């Protein structure tokens, strides 16, 4: 009897482990992230294409270095247009990228900040966000900064930039980041506040370059689309 119980227990563990491995192997599935309603309307939207460097600013503690930023022509060759925009004949201008150059004065672990002049609203219930990055194969870590519906600042780890060339870095928005509040019916979603580069101590020397292009979000617009056109707006 004990052997039979032990065998059943091991079988359950194997099934659980197999399911977890399969789910991990599929990557991020936006249709299953934060789903709390039976109906949803997932769309991919462009948050910013980083076309104008004047809408952004970069910085680092003056004790550790100096930052410069500007736009450059070019972008990732694997970048594909958003299908909905392509069907409507509108893909927007996407001919430039945002480049940030940091000259380190000494070793340390300073933060390099890249942020828009004004926060950028991302509507709906945001499931994932992605950005194309050329991180120059370093152990520096990219962190996304967002503002939730109540105005609290949240930090989302996107991973190390230890790759060569362009790569699309995607992150799931954790369910503990509040995007909807029944007492705030005039809006929902997030505000994009920028990026932080958490530098690695052993690589804070010389000059560091990083480039950004095409920040996108996969968001659920169902609750916004079902709102009656004649409904009152509470933003007064």
C-alpha cells in the first residue's frame, strides 16, 4: 500500500514538472496574462518609435560619468509592422533609433536613466511590453519604469543585455501592478516612465553605447470598447 501511494505521489510530481516545463518553453503568452474576464480584445499597439531624441533625456550621477543621447538612422532588420496598422495603410515613420552614450569616470554601479520628457500613456489592461535593444553584449541590466493607475512607480526587470546586435526584449506586466480601479472610471492602463540601466561593476569603464527602437505593448481594450458612447466621463 505504501509503495502504491509513493508511486502515485511521484507520478503527480512528474506531471506537474512536465506541465511547468512546457509552459516555460512556450514563452510569454499574452492571452493568458492577467486574464480575469471571459472576454478580451487583445491588440498590439506602438507606444513610441523613438523617432525624435528631443522627446527623451538621459542621465547618470555626475560622480560616475557623463551621458549623451541623439537619434540615428537605422533600426533592426527583423522589425515587422503591426498588422492592424499595415491593413489600414498606416505604419508611421520609423527611420531612426535613440542612441545613448555613457562615458564612465570611475568604476561603480550607477544607474543610467532614459526617460521621456513626459510620461507616455499605455491604454487598456497591458499584458506585455517589448522594445528592440542593441545592448553591446554587456552584463548591464535593463529595467522598465512604469506608473500604475494610482500614481505609484513600479520597476520591471527585463534582463541583462548580454547579446550582440539587435534583440527584442519582452516582459510580462506583473498582476500586482494595478491598472484598473473601480473608483477611477475615467482611465485605466499604465504610464511609461522610461528605462533604467543597472550597470555591472566590472564593466563600468571606458565608453558604453546602447540603442532603442520601437517600444510596443500588447493590451486588452475590451473594457474600453464596450463603454457606451453616451456614458459620462468622471475626469472633472
